[in-house]
C-alpha cells in the first residue's frame, strides 16, 4: 500500500455572499434594490454579502426569480461553505489529539488495511473516526469507555493493555458482521449442536472453521476470529451487537487445546448466563479463577472442560492410567472420546497430571 496524502480540501471555498455580490455587480443591482425586490431587510442583504449570515432556503427561493438560478443553487453554495468550515474546525480539533491518537495501534491497523498508510495526524484522526463510525473524535470515549464490555474489562496480570487497543479489536469484529443477517439466538439449538461441534476438534482448521461458523449461525450466533494486536492479552469476547449475538475469538493462543477451550468457554457463557450478559475474557484458558467477580468465568471454565471431555470418562482414564500417561494411551482415549488428543494433553497439564512440557507434540498449532 502506498502512502496516501491528506485528501485535498481547498481553502478557497468562498462564502455564498461573495457569489451574490458578483451577481449584483454583473446585473447592476444595488443591495437596496435587492432588498426591495425580495422584501428582505437591507441589513440582511449586507450581512449575507459580508459573510456573517447564511443564505437560508427561504432566502434562496426569493433569489430564484431575480437571477434565474434555482433555489438549490444558493442552498448548495451555502451548504458547501458550511461543511468546509465545519471540516476545518474538525481538523483543528484533531490536531490537538495527537497524544490520544498515538494510543491506538496505528501501524498494525495500517498493516491490516484498516487505515491508510500516512503519518499525517489529521488524516489518521479522520480515518479512525471512519473506522469507529464516529462523527466526532471526542465521542470515542462516550461510545467505548462507557461500553459495558470495557467497563467490565479486567486487566490481565503481567499484561499492559489500553481501552483503545481493546476497542480496535472489538470494532474490527463488529465490522466483520455489520451487514450479516442473523436469526434470533436459540439456546436449545446451540446446546443440541455441542456433540457435533466437539467432533470438529479432530479436523484441520481450514475444514472445521466454516462448518463451525455455520453451526453457530444456525443457532443465532455469529462467530468471528480477529487476529490479536500486540499487547492485547484478550482471548475472546461474547457480546450483543445491534441485535446480533457474537462470539469473537482472538487466536491469541493457537494450540488446539486452548483454541477449543476458549470457544466452548464462550459457548458456556451463552448457555449458562444468557445473551444479555457481556463477557470479555482476558484470563488464560483453563486458568482457575477466584473471587466474586470470577464466578461466571469459573462456571464457563467448568462447562468447557466437561463438554470437551466428560467428567466421568476423564476420571476413569486418570484412575486407570495410575499416573503413567503415554502418548499412545492419550491418543487411544482421545479417539474414544472423539476429540483431538491435544485437548486431552491440555487437560492433563492443567490438572497437574503431567508437566507442561510433556506430550506437546500431540497438541498441534492452528496457523
């Protein structure tokens, strides 16, 4: 992508009063005569010509039979001038927002084609407003810092994240589904599809992903995957957007076990806590959560764990293994459960049955 200069906005746009003055001179009509012919006060005519008053629609209609120019000609001149002046004020304000703009992941957004390749602060400010669909740069804080997703957002330990970073990631997901049709959320249909979705864990990513999206869509859930931004530290989000139910995954952890645990964690939120709740998950998948605020996260963790590997089958496997977990044994158990062996490895690692360095060759990575 080549560097894009700031869109040309001519500074010579003139007030429609100047055009009116030219017409008066060309037609040999004085301001006083124009006042008599239109019924407008002489001070009004003078103010328009001096650029201190706009040409209203009523005034444009009065000018139409005098100069033979349609009313919309005068109205458009006035609208263009006002828009030009408003844009100049907007750009002047954006120039004062350099510190705020710098908090957004500009270079990564440009690399993804979300922003034009430019260092011009005004062009970047305008592009950010278009990305977020905001009419005023100040409204970002109104729309996003007060967003329930960000109000409820908890900082992940040892991570440095900003609301700007999270809002860009969420907004990218919103833009993906903005024009997608969606049926109403159907919890029963989503629950019924759990075994089918679980079986997809054994398939390659390029094969299971469209199938998984289709299953979710049938249950009224739009599933999107948005690449993480540097320092994001967010694994997934479940939210409502313009009447649609959305699960958004970041792919921050791309191992098979963590990907699927994150997905079923979000499904758990929908089935256990409903679509009216909003969840932004920035704790590591399968991490034990504590505290009042983490009750629902712990419930979603438990749901994901037992959905991927039923509790009874897992306990029996652990009991019969007698602390000796070989790769062939893990693969046989995974085949019996119809899940990817990496999911079994992840569960054993999380539960302290094997070291985190053990059997990672069975996990697999989604690129």
